[in-house]
C-alpha cells in the first residue's frame, strides 16, 4: 500500500491498528472494515518524553486483492 493515505488503506483493510507515542504517553485506536472499532485510548507512559512515533498495522481485505501477502 505504498504511496496512498491511511484513509485508503483503512477502507481496503479488514483491520487497522494505530499506535502513537507522543508527549510521554502511548495511545491506541483500531478500525475494522473501514470503520472505527475503538475510540482513541491512552495506554500508559513512554520510557521518556522524547520517545515519539506512530506505527500502523493492517490486514488487507481479500475481497479487494487477489492475494494477501505479508512481509516484514
């Protein structure tokens, strides 16, 4: 899904999870079949305030793709 925005990835995914580290805290939110599955939740503190970043994990929906292939 390189080169498209997260809203497109979300729309074409069975599941999408966003993990955010910002201002010393961790946050999490998930989506299913293109719709919000959980609210944004504070998950705890980071090891230090400068520990920041966002990660996104998603499971492509097989009804939109011929093959669903995973790589790391």
